[in-house]
C-alpha cells in the first residue's frame, strides 16, 4: 500500500525546503524529535560542526543511510526527514518496518560543504573519493558508524545534475540508482545482486509515478568511492541520485519520489520480499545519458550570425549561493550543431512567438552575438 498524497503532505517536513539545507536545520529537527529518536553526536567536521546520527526501530535487520556527503546535494536530506516523520507517524507499514528493522541515519555528513553550498568539504576534498585513506574527519565518522553499527544494508544518498536523460530518450533522469561495483571487472557478487534486486523493487514503484524517468548510474569501479568500498566489505549498498523533474529546480517533487523509493526499499527488506525481484531486471533500467541542457536554443544562427545553419546554443545553470538562497545563473555551455540534445526549456528562433519570448529573457543578452 503506498502512502496517499494527502498523507504525504501531512508528514512532509516543513522546516526544510529548496536547495539550501544546512546543519542548523538538521540539529533543530533532531531536537524537536528527540523523544522519538535515539540521537548521538558521532563527530565533528573540519570546521567543528556537529555531525549527528539518529536511530529508530528495534528490529534485527540493520540499515545505515547517510545523506549530503556532498554539501550541495540536499534533496535526499529533505526526503530522509520526511521518511523519519513517516516512520514516526501512525501507519501500519511504518510500525511493521520499525519492528523488523533498526535504522541508523546520518542526515548530513558534510555540514561544512552544506553551509558553503559546495560538493567538497572545508579542506576541498571530495568525501566520496576518500573511502580508503580516510584523510578527512567526516570520512572517519562515516566509517566508524559503519564499523560500530555493522549494517546489513547501506543507502548512499546524493543529487545528480540536470544534464542526465534516461537512455536515448528525451526523458530526464529524475531518479537514478546504482548497485556499485566491488571490483574492476564489475562482477556480480551475491551482495551486489541484492543491491540490484532492491533497485528493481524501487524502480517498479517509481515507474508508476514517473514512467520512463528512472536511470541507471555509471558503474565504473573506484575503491575510493564509499559505495564501492562498502560493497567490497560485502554489505549491499545502493547509490540514490536525485535528479531533475520538469520545472522543479527546487527539487521538491524529486524529494517526494526519493521518499517513496526509500519506503519501497525498506518495506521490501522488512517484508523479506527481496527475492520477488529479479536481479537481471536491473539491466532493463536504461543507463543515464548526458544529453540535457537547462535551456536549448534552436536555429540559433538567427540571433548569432557566427553560427552555421541549424545550429543551437546550449545553456546550463550554475548554482550560486546568494544570501541564504541558491540562485541559478545561466552560462553558455556549447554553441554549434547540437541535434542530439534535449532542453528542459526550448526556444526555436525560427518560430516568431519563441523569438519574442526569448528576447524577453534575462539571459538573451548572453546568447546573442
Ligand atoms: Zn554526490
């Protein structure tokens, strides 16, 4: 039974929204819920921000999840807070999950990066390339949580860029998943197979609400990536990537899809239904393509005489933190023949109405020659 829209709007955590989500909000959320959660301070970031974990549930199956190890990837953090509210509300499925499972959640692993709205931590290190050497305090915190908790499953929660489409289709990869590899040959161990089955279960749920908008993330092996490193330790790990939904740059819709995917995976685990899903179906999910621009301007030779016939201009937004909000600044990425590409927003200069609309856009000065 999936949760209804009205139930979702009731449990949706109102204190977080948009792209800029910071540690103060997480700490406040934990404080507000401290009677229902077992909260622990598990370490500090480079700039001495507190990193906290919470536990809920009493069951024998242990699931570890962490979000925002990349500071500017906040969508899954919002979804995690919704998921905690769901588990703490009065739903039969939630109660069952809490009887069967114990969940340990680190809602924000990189609070310094979150404050600065950067992928990296305060020492300019990508924590998802630090799994082996663990040079950073945040990497040590995560690994210690993993070693102490000894999870049976791990969820590694991220955001991906707006450039990704599904396979060769014009659909955006609104959600992508990966069952990380554990060796360079990308063989399928039992552990990795379980990750694949859980992804198949989540894909089934998501296809009903966002048909054709689920992709499979690139599975190149890198032992310095956290997911790959935990998979090497024989714990089924799943990479979640929150992506673009049309017109949803604040990622509030994608937040809901991730929330629903999480319920699907955890419910499948709790109900012991993993074997209802075929591992091979994982490969039916198309791989991510990289064919989207945020804005695609077709027949751009009409506004830029330096271009040849049937040329396009592809614009991507750069995300900039300004006064506590993320702003989207258009930047030209490519000019030329871009006939294989798609746009989240499209203007065709050969169409009079589009041209009028384009000239009214603030980025018009940027694109015309
Ligand atoms: Zn990431």
